[in-house]
């Protein structure tokens, strides 16, 4: 799987470390993304639906996110 990166409104770039489809995620039919900083430390988890609120910019190109600052 290719890496996916997110940049939040504070311009912090994070990497999607894993996708959760536990029983709770399956019940609400919405997986969660576990995010880590560029040092591999857990940062947050968000629902996939959060990607469509305008709070995050999603890319598989880290350099692209850095250039858009």
C-alpha cells in the first residue's frame, strides 16, 4: 500500500498508519484512520467522513503537501 498523508488546518503533516475496521467501525459503517507524525508517534484517529469536511488535505505525495504551505 502506498503511503497516504494528511495536512490539517494548522499545516501539520501526518501519515495514515493504519485503517481500523473493528466491530464499532463496522456497526457505523465508517472506518477510522490512525494518524502518526513523521517520527512514527501516534497523533490522532479520525473517521473517513472527516476527510470531506475541509479540515484535511489528503495526498499520497508528501512533497506536494509541503509545497502547498
